[in-house]
C-alpha cells in the first residue's frame, strides 16, 4: 500500500471519528430550578447522568432532567459514550417574611420530633423511588386556580427566623376548593396530619418524577390508585404549618426539587441541539 493510500485511509478515519460525535436535543430553559426534556439520545445509552444521579431513558430516546435551585453555572451531563457541556443560567430568588405563624411550628420543641421524623421518612421514601412508566409525557395542568402566594426558590423568614428556601409553589384558594391531579400517574403517598405539610398526596409520573400536594383539607385517593390528569384528588385546606388556606404544589425529579410550573409546557418546550465530546 502506497503512502497516498495510507493518508486517505487515515483521513477517512478522522472524519468518521468527528462524524461519530453524538447529538441530542435539549428542550427547555437551561436555568436553575427548571426541568428539561432530552430527545434523540444515543440508542445505545442506558441512562443520562447529572451530578452523579442516573436518569433513565425511554426506548425511543427520551429523558428528563431537573436543575436544583442552586445548580452550578457550568454543568455537564454524561451518557455511556459522550459528555455534553451545559451553561446553566442563574435565577433570582426573593426573601418572603411571614409573621403570625404559631411559634411551635417555627421552632418546634422536642415533643414534635417523632412527628417530624415520620413526615421526613415518608416523603424521602416517596421521592427516592424510580417507578416504571412515562405518564409525564401526557403533559400537566395547574392543580387549582388561585393567587400565587409563594414562589419556588424564595426563602421564607417565619416570625423573624430564616428557614430553608421554598421547595414548591403556593396557590391561595378558598378552603374546600377541589384539587386536580396535575398529571396522570400513580398515588404513592397519602399522608395524614404531618407537622409541616398537614395532609399530603404524592403522585408518581414515571422516570423518577413526582408532584406533591400539601396542606389539603381532605383527600379522596389511596396509595396505589392510578389517577388521570384532571381527576379530583382532594380539597384545599390549611393543615400543617400555614397561616391560611392554600395548596402547596411541589415537584421532584430523582429527589431534585424544581419549579413545578416548569411542567406545564413539558411537551412544547423550545429545543436546541447539543453535541457531545469525550
């Protein structure tokens, strides 16, 4: 084989290697507290990894990722063969001061430890589950109409005491207002009389995605029920740590809390193509 032929083969191999770089679509805003949909993922990839957490891929190449409130600006996601770099925009969060909350709810005494631990354990078990299915692809709606009284990511100061950033969205509505399932899925928690969240339902939508409904007056579902988007799952209440009737609507993906309104356009998000590298 002559020198020219060898050079042609070498050039061809280089070109093949460049062309072999995988591409995928990222749909949604690359910003703290948002959810994005990944499409056209390499068919040989088994999962997508972000911050050491694995996110499953559907048979037709879809996955969902969520960026937490304080996500780093420079981030990367990994598949089996490729690395994709992302620039995550910073969000601006407000400080909300709330007075008039019963002091035992702000700084609970030791007598409440058992109840608080029951709540934490139940919620942790729910949001760390990875149920099969992809109900999320049917889309989402607002669970109740009303005034937004608390935004995701904002930090609250109860009676002058700073607390952890808010991990959901509060929607003020009259007590007894029907609450709809934001999306189709399986009920995995129907908790009663929790210290902070009162009566709470968690629905799993597949691939590690859950929505949460807290401070409910009553519920009319049970664990294991399959609900359809729009089904009535209970009513607005003022149970747990509250100053008035409202629904705390939360969202979690692989135990990463994100802005639940990011679900509402899950099938209409603007997409961009990103290219992988080694």
